[in-house]
């Protein structure tokens, strides 16, 4: 092999070596980008999940949720009573992460249903959600046994909690449809004088 052939072989080997180095560098660049995206995406997702678990104001960033958050933070309804008892939104509205992501995407896309006033359609829960904290209907009936007319011990039997109780709205005075309620105050009504204890 003469010097010209040797130089050509060396140059070819150098090009091949440089090409291998470039491929390794490219692979490491792609791996670095993927890892960076995963770390930043994971941290961002963790931050958003934390906000959705701890900040009612985060939920209010969707304009259709604003009135519910305002009621929870400063209203006269059951939602504010729950706030005062340190019951967070997620203790009743516990959606899996996939449902939260789907809800966020649907909000961005405008793919949600509202009523004629532009409010979200109500979510109907069964009594199990209430009984996570309130133990049982029998327990609630015993706890309110001091009332002159105990609405939780009704001749109608054990009714659904939502017959009277509305989380984000006015309570329903179901008993007063037929009876005088005996002057009992409904949640959300102004407190009036009750007389004196003698």
C-alpha cells in the first residue's frame, strides 16, 4: 500500500470514527431532551395536581366554576360550612387524575354542558359521599334529636340527604311543604333571636 492509499484509508477511518461520535452525541442529545421534558412535565404536573388538591381558587380559573368557589369561600350555604369545618373540596369532589385531565381538556375545548343560565349541570351524589363523614343517617338523627321537630327522624323514613341539603345552593325546607317547621332555621338563613333559656 502506498502513501496515498494509506492516507485515504486513514481519512475514511477518521470519518467513520467522527460519524460514530456524532451518532453517540445525537443519541445523548435526544435522551437529554426526553429526560428534561419528563422532569419538567412531571414537576409541572405535580404542581398542578397539588393546586387542584389544595386551592379552590385554582378551580375558579375555569369561569364556570367561579360562583361555586365564591360560595365555598364566603357563602351562607353548606359548602361554606364545610370549609369552616376544614373539609376541602376534594373530600367530596374526589375525581381520579384521568377525570381531572379530561375535564381540563374539555374546558379548554369548550366541550362541556351547561344549563340555560350558563351554569354547569349539577353533579348528583348518592348518600355515601355524605356518610363518609356524617357516619350514618341514624347517627345524624340522634345528633339532631334535641330539635323540637327532628327533620332527620321523619315519618317519611330515611330520605336521601339531597332531599333537603344542597351543597352549593339554598337548602330545601322539605318538611314545611306540609308542616310548620317550628321556627327552625335553615342553613343559609339569617340567625334570629331564639328567646331565653329559663
